[in-house]
C-alpha cells in the first residue's frame, strides 16, 4: 500500500510552536494532527523522535511531488 507521512514544525499566532503531522494513503485527503510545544527546540526534538519511530516501521525519506497531497 502506498502511504505518506509528512511532518513539519511551524509557529502559530499565539507564540506556540506546533509539530504538524499529516498521514494517509497517497491520493487521499488523509488525517492531520498538531501538537503544541513552548519552544521550537522542543518541537524539533519531538519531530526527530517521531521520524526515528517511523523509520523503524519502514517509512523512508521521500521527495514531495505534484501527485502527493499537501
């Protein structure tokens, strides 16, 4: 099955930093979740922990192309 998992760290309008996660089957809308963090360093550390967990489960770093949902 062709799946995607996208993560990004972004600031919000209230001074928090968010780890944005989006996942699903390629070609579908998928699901999204965001987790708040007080500092960008904490959000980046959470992103790295999540990236490591996904790599252990078989996900590989890919490139975003025009056929993938954003």
